[in-house]
C-alpha cells in the first residue's frame, strides 16, 4: 500500500480546510525574502507583516481569490473557531500577487497562544471578476462555503505554514 506524501494530506489541511484537489497553479510564499516550503515553522514576530505571495500564470485576464485561515484557532486541541480568517483578497491577476487584487479582509497577523497552528493559504481561480461581501466576523469562517457561495470551484493551489507563540516550544498539545 502506497503512503501519501503530500504535505497537505499529512498535515490534515486536506480534510480539515479543503477537499482533495489537483494543483494547477504555482503558489510561492516568501517571508523576509526567504521562500517557504509547506510546513515551515514561524513565530508571530516573523509574520507581523503579510507574506509576499506570487500566484503563477501569464494571463492577466485570469483572476484569483486568495484566502488565509488559521485551521487551529484558538488551540489545536479545541479549534472551536476553526477556521479563523486572517486575509482575503479577490481579483488577483495571473502571474501577480495580492498587491494587484482587491483586499476584502485586510491581513491580520496570527497570534497563537497555545500549541502549533496551521496557517493555510488557498487560491481559487475565479470564473469572472467578483463582488464579494466581507464576512461580518473572522471566527468560524469556512473556506469550502466561500467557494460554494461564490462559485469558485476546487482550489488551484494551497500552502500551509506552522506558527506557535513567540516564547513557546512549539508543542502540538492543546
């Protein structure tokens, strides 16, 4: 029996936040000029400013939606705020980043107080330019529901990094 080595499956991002999908767009994430890999561990002081994001593609007419959520809010052992919305940007042209889109919910830096939190970035290809209503609150956001309501379909790219409190050891306990 072959084991799945996809980091999104191993970390349960696929399942907890999104359904299985086939990536069709490149997604690159940078913190302080350094390219990140799935599962990279960061402290809150490293992500006070929003990450630099590059979405692949060469057709500026192809538009994307980017969502950043905390899958483990307020704690991995009791994520009753799952998902906590940290950032939402729409109308990002292919080959560009969020600076060229429309920020619906401005970036809020994660501040985990307990355990290791998975910060999940999901990109959807939009069927057309969107009129998207900002959610009333960030707690209990649902990425799957957003995709369904705005007819976004399956993700085209996803990425996650881990974050734990500044002076913590980074244990995954509740």
